[in-house]
C-alpha cells in the first residue's frame, strides 16, 4: 500500500472543502438572485418616493454580495487546479479586497497582465502563498492604509509581494476579527514548494517564483 503523506491528506481535505463550499455557494447564489430581482422591481416601483433610496441600498448590497460569492465559488472550484497566476489573482481579488475592507483598508492589484503560469508546485500552494502575503500586510497595517499586491515580471520568474501605502489618517474603524500573525516561515516554505525563494526587502517578504517557459 502506498504511503500517504500529510501534504496529500491536507490537499485532499482542501479539495473536499472546495467541493462542499462550491455547492453551498451555488445555493446561496440562487437566493441572492431572488433578492436581486425583487430589489430591482422595488427600485423601479418606488422611484420618486422616500423608499427609493432604501431600495437602492438593498440592491447595491445584493450586487456586492453576489460578486463576492462569485469569487468564492470560483476559488472553491479551482482549489486543486494548476499554477496559472493570472486567473488566481482575478479570483482572489474581490475576496481579498473584502478582507481588507473589514480592516478599514483598501486592496490594490498591480500586475503586468498577461502573466505566465508557474513552473512548479501546485495551485493550492500558490493560493496559500498569495493569501499569506496579503494577510501579513493587512495585519501589519492600520485602518485607512492601502494594501498593494504587486507582481513584477522578470525574464524567467515573477516577483510577488504585498506592501502598505499611506499613513492611515482619517480612517474608519476595523471590524472585529481575530488577528493572526502570518508566520514568515510558512511563506518561505510555500515559496520553496513552488520552486522559488523569499527575500526580505526591509520588513516586506518578496517571493521570487520561476515561471513556465511554455
């Protein structure tokens, strides 16, 4: 009987969670579709009345929730897929933007699209690396700052990091969330599994990952 490693078991659990969350996501999307339809009807019916502004708020919230849920479903469905960097960033962007919003911060993506696929590693490890880098920046920042997820293309690799901008003055309040320190050793291990490495530029970890030449 073949040996089953911890990594294999962890990957299998993630795939199972992805399948379950994807099916639940579709059910929630059906409910949101109904809310959107009624909100749009209400918005048209109340135009010119005092209720119109309330109906617009409902419609706006339902649209935001639908966009977030779409990204969540895409992520859960693609959790065991390949090493394509560009679709992963596009899928993660609304989810990470919302996580930054909960900390009264804003997420920006700075990347030279189109981007190549990575040369080695797995899609799961790539997802974990991106999320770890962004969460590390969010937890190290203050409300009102901008978290910028940056990708820089080199000849045979990409550089990937998350940096903070701004002083945070005049910002809103964080939502209550457990503050989890993102261990630099985890970032380094994930980069190594993707065939790359991590260098510290000041206090910012920068991952350099080899890309496919195909």
